[in-house]
C-alpha cells in the first residue's frame, strides 16, 4: 500500500509544461543565432535576380532566406509524416 501512495504523490508533484528535448534546444539555438545574425547585418546589398538588380537591407535578405528555409523544412516534414502513414 505505501508504494501506491508514493506513486500517486510522485504524479501529483509533476508540473505540466514543455518537454525539453535535444531537437527543441537545437531549434532554439538556430533561431537565436539567426535573429542575432539578422540584427547585426544592417548594411544594404545588391541582389541579382536573373535580370533585375534589387538593393535591399541585408537583414531583410537574411530574414527572407531564413523564413524560406523554415517554410521548406515544415513542408517537407509534413509530407514525410503523410508518406509514413500511407505506407503502414
């Protein structure tokens, strides 16, 4: 009987929250590094898009590149999960 009380007490002592996994830590480090890198690069740069030349702040170019990579990763992750479900 004391074992059941310890188990219940242990369950009650847990606090709900975010599970910290290595993936979450890695993602947080990448986001912090990207934000820092974006904030320190404020000069204007020339961007060549096949024919037109655009001048834009470097932080905007970096932000758009990071957002594009994030979106691509999310889309590939979703497709991978759907393909995995179809196979089983």
